[in-house]
């Protein structure tokens, strides 16, 4: 029987005797150095971010919908995973995010490409790793076509994580939850000299999952260093390393391909076998950035980075019903009508993903006639490789979703094959953007990116299965009006390119790669800062691209994966973040999304929402200061009914989830102390958080049950 962890307040007296200075409250997004503060703030505000979507500009001056989730929000909601991050913005959703495995998100209903949809300080980040939240100053969610940051990437957008910078800080955070997990994190930094500072983040976590048999552990280390060798030159170095191990939890599937499981149990591990090993994920990410300001007002930015993730995949995987008698005349890539499913011994050790990237940007100002130009010129290169073994993927037995524990079967005697380079992908790009200051607060932004993609894929025997050679020029243009300092109105047009999808194994053209897709986006929006305390945003957008899907036909497989027709998404995003009153803070977002396919040749697939794209989502977080030291927190998340099939016949019900919390901030002895108690899913609602498709199949994941979390953070 699992024991409950004690409240970690008992450790605070030990901390009170630690030596140190008086607490000093400084935000994590502070400039690179404290002396001289004014000079550094003026030149460094954008270098830390790496956000280059529309040139080096602040979010307020960027003609795109984006959400910057700062350190305060990450701490207030105790975010530890990507799936928890998805609660912060209504435009985000889960997209195959199992417990115990690397997770993925979707933006505006588009699943992010794990190879190119995530960035670390503006550089490529392998998506096949867990989120390390401890060393992050902020998370930037760039929605829609990502402009100069895009290249070949899914059109939903990008997520860029930004490292904390050095500052004089020492904090220790201890945590636990209602399942008995234990958590400790240390954040320590200092300016060793006026021109050189360091910051270290260490974290350790003993995970007691709400899913039976899915306990795990995680350790993480990060180091950041800032150096200013001259008045005009800055160097930023970052590295983090994370090691985790946890059994992966399989998702449900539709029963007979026609209905949702009636009573999903979020605590049950489908297909569990005692010999099933944890999935091990080891990741290392490093970046180096240099910024130099020339005497003539031009600025050079150089950046390079490497991201590496190795996955030891070990799963007793619940999938389909090919070996169940009841599925003899039904599609085998779903669970059986009565809840039966097959169990596979899947092992793929040493699955290594490496992403190298480099970027050079030159930015400067000049005038032509009465117009002021801000020009950005740049080159960037990405290289991504996948090296893996021939996996074991063998059927071992069958079970039923109603089994308290699945029957135990013997594992497959086969062993994985030798390691082989399976993918080599080079993406090179040159880009240009000119921001022209016109009269009366008007700005015109015009630019383009030339993208060259060369990609080679091989099978487990080393035979080339696919080559891609792509040369595209992607334009972008925007018009802004800033007649008032606090108001930005904009309209933009962008084009992007995404790789074609691979045909699933259960289609007649299994393994075929469809051609790349060109995406077109129109967006108009407004951003308003109300008394510098509340930021409001509104965006209207329309996106279209060719539709790729499994088309029913008379082939022996019953389906062929094709590109036919168009998919179009039109939407409205509304956001608010800041103080409503001196005591009440608000973070809220609403996304209305209409996603339709047309011209598919399959009438049943048209006229309704695309799978895993609910018509609307909402997210609301309130923080009310009851007393100078005590605050009350509340949260609400809503998603409309969510289609789970291409014909819209099956829909996951709409849901509302409520969260609550208390935060105490004060002094314990002479040390600044924050105690947070949060309850996720306060009313223990059972709901489907994700009904999306991954690797050609649909998986259903129930939301997490009620969970209470306690953390204590002490600064000295």
C-alpha cells in the first residue's frame, strides 16, 4: 500500500538556520547584468528570447498571436509537464501525451512536429524529451505560421522555451502531492564579476503517479552563464541535462471503431505486464549565443545549439484487436466491441534523436526619404538525425479494458537489431524582413524566407525508402497601426510549408510519404495595454492547406492514404492577462475554431469539425489577494464536444474542469517563503483530454483525476 508523504513544512526549521543574505525579490526575466541596469535593459531585452518570428520585436510589436508564459505563471500553477502547460492557453491541446512518455501538444488543432515545432532559446529542440521546467524563465507560444522561425514546420505554430539568466538568487523548493510524490529543486546564481555571472538549477523528483504501476523518477541539471567581454558584446551559454524513467501508459481506442469506452479508468494501466520496464529518456540541450552592437547602430546575433535525446522504449502496448475473435470482420486497428484488445511487447532501446542548429542575423536601421527602415537579414541551418535499432513489436496476448489487472503473458524472446541511421535531414534557409515606419503610426513589414530541405529516410536494413528535395520561397507581409502607444492593430499574410504525412500500416499504400503541403494564412488582430496593468489581445485568422487522410475505397486494406481536397481553419482568439484590481489578477483565453475539410470525395468527411479539434476552448485563472500574505487561486478549463472520428460520428463529450489553490507569501525567520497548496480537478471530473491521432491511429486519453499538490519555496 502506498503511504502518503508528510507535509514538508517540517523541514523549514532546518532551512531557517542556513547562512545567507537577506532575501531580495528579483524577477527571472531581469537583464543580463545589474551594472549599469539602464544600458543593459535597452540592448538586451530581445536577445534573451530568441523570438524571431517577425524580426527582433517585442510581443506588443509583433503582428501575430502569441502568449508569453512567464516564470510567475509556471510557479503559480506548479507546471511540471507539457500536458499541464496546455492548460495555460485555450489555443493549446494535448496531442498524444501519455503519462510516462514524451508528450506533444497541438496549437490551433495542428499537432506540433516533434522535429521542428519546439525551440530552446530560439534554436531547434528535439521534441522527444520531457519538459524541464526548473531552468525556464518563460515559455513562448507562437501561434499560426511562424514567420522567420518557421521553414518546414506544421502550421499550428511553435513553442520556444527561454532559459533563466544569471542573477543573485538562492531558492530551495520542496514539494509533495496527495499520491506521495517527492520533489526538490535548487535555483542558485550570482554575479562573480561585474561582467560575468552564472546560474544553476538542480531538480530531483520521485514520481508517484495516479496510474497504477506508473511510478517513476527524474533528475535534472542546468547551468547558464553570461559574459560581457566589452561594452557592446554579450555572450550567453546554456546547457541542461535530464534523466527520467517511468512506465508508459497506453491510451484507449474506440470500441469496434464506433464508440467511446463507457467507463474509462484514468488510474488503470492497460496491458500492464510485470516484466515491462520503465521508458528511459535522457536528454541534453546546449546553446551559445553572441550579440554584438556595432558603432553604426547595426547588431549582429550569432547562435548555435545542439539538442540530443535518447529513448529506451519499453512498453507492454495495448493496441487493436487483430488477435481477438470478435474483430474478425471489424477493423483491427481499434479495440474490440466488448473492450478486448491485444498486448504487444514493444522494445526500441537507444533510439537517439539529435538536432543541431545555427543562426546568424544582422539587424540595423537606415532611412530612405521620409521612411525609417529596420532591416533583418539572416541565415540559418538545421540538421536532424534519428539513429535507432530494429525494434521488437510482437503480440504476446489479449486482455479487456474491464480487467482489474490484465493476464500475465511471457515476453517475446526476440531482441532488438543493430543500430542504424534512419533519418538525415538538412534544412537551410536565408531570410529577410524590412520593417518600414510610415506616417501617422503605420508600419509595413515585408519579408521572405528561402528554404532548402534535403532529407533521406532508411528502413531497418539501411535501404533508402524516401528522399525529399524541396526548394521553396515563403513570403510574409504585415501592416501595423500604432497611433497610440498602448494599441497595436495589425493584418498579416504568410505562407508556410509542412512535410507530407506517412501512410499508416493499415492502408493500402503503407509507408508511402505524401508530398509536402503549402499553407496560406491570413490574420488580423489587436493588442492593447490597459494602464500597463492588463494586456488584452484579439486575433482572427484563416488557414488552408491540402488535406491528407485515409480515404475509404475498394482496396484490400479498405483505405488508401491520399492528398485530396482542402482543409481550412478559421478562428477567433481572445486573451487577457494582468491585474483587474489591486488585489485581483486574471489570466484568461478563449479560442473559437472552425476546422473543415472540403473536396475530399467522401461526403461523410465534410461539413463537420476535424478530429480532435473542438469548436471552442476556454481557460481562466484568477488570483485574489485576501491579505498581504495570503492569496486565493481558482481555475476553470472548458472544451466543447470533440470529434474522435473522421466522419464526426463519435464525439467525446464537452467538459469543465475546476482547479483551486492557496498561496502564502511571507517571512520564515529572515527568509522569504512561499507555500502553495493547489488542487487540480477539484470535483474529480472524468473526461477525455485527448482523442487525437498519432502515427496514423486514434488514441483516447482520460484526464487526470483530482490531485492535491503542496510546495514550499524558501529564498535566502
